[in-house]
């Protein structure tokens, strides 16, 4: 057997063992537990384990074939392909150090007061292409204005095919958001995969979130330090 092949199996087992330790840390296991049970328990607590569950189960089968049928250091009955090795190392890296929303999406957020005119938001849409706008009454969060809400307002107030002359405030637009709770506050310390899962759960429950609003610990009264949209999540590997 080629030295390169042996290196593949050794790299695979190293990554597998690190994943095993990571799963044990997730569930706080102190005693021995079969890898399949580790997956079952850890996926309840970690969205990344759920994301890669099928891969991890396949790797457990391969690991057993390597370890239990190895007759010598130089001979391995099931030698992993380099693509498999790189894939398990990739997953191990994700599980070990998942990226946090605070690392990727913290930025200065353009927020408005509910007394502000819709005209101000329309200027931002034209020049900066934003589609979600946090709205406050002084320091109290009141809601999220979206381009959908603006369209809903326009459709409701159109009379005889004429656009009303009076420009509304953002308070008026908030009343026309179809889903008034179209946002969720999250901590800067959740992973980007947890953020992805929140969006998915919202859709499954019939209450799509237009944005996740980031504060230090996910509290609405804390300073807004970032925002995540569904489009941001789609761009994540």
C-alpha cells in the first residue's frame, strides 16, 4: 500500500476522533457512548450536527471498517479517498470553530424613527438598495419596515388610481406590514448556522422572518449592532 494511502486513513481517523470529542463536549458526555448515539444526542443541541448528520453516520461506518479490519499499520481494508478525507476535515473544522453572526454581520445599521417620513426610506432604497428598515420610538424598537410593507400601504391607499398627496410616516407603514413580527432579535454569539435554522423554522411555521436583528445578547432594548437577511444566509457556504 502506498504511503499516501496510509496518510489518508490516518488523516481521516484524526479528524474523526476530533469530531467524536466535539460531540461529547456538545452533550457533556463523561462516559463512553457509541458514535451513533453521540450524533442522536448532539443533533438535538447543535444545528451543525443536524446539518452534517448523514455525512457523520457514513464516516462512522468507514471508521469502523478501517479500525476493525486493519491487520497492520501498512494495511487498511477500507482506504478513504482524498475527497472523503478533505470533506471530513472540512466538517471537523466547521464543528470546532463555527462562525458567529457577530463575526460576519456586525456593522452600523441604518435605523429610523417612526415619525420619519417614508420619503427618507425611499431615498435609501433608491441609492443603497436596502429592503429592511428597523424603526424606533426614541430607544424603543417598534418594528421592521420592508419594501413589501410599503407596497401594501400603497395598494391600500390608492383611490381612483391616484397616489395620495400626503406622504406617510413609518408608523403608518408599519401598520401595513402583513406579518407584524417579521423579525427576530438574536445574540451576536449564535452561529451563522443557527441563524440559518431560525429562518428555516420561520418559513416552516408560516411566519417568514425578513431579518434577524443582532444585539449583544439578543435583547430588543440593547443597541442594534448588526442585521442578517435571508439573502445574506444564501451567500454563506
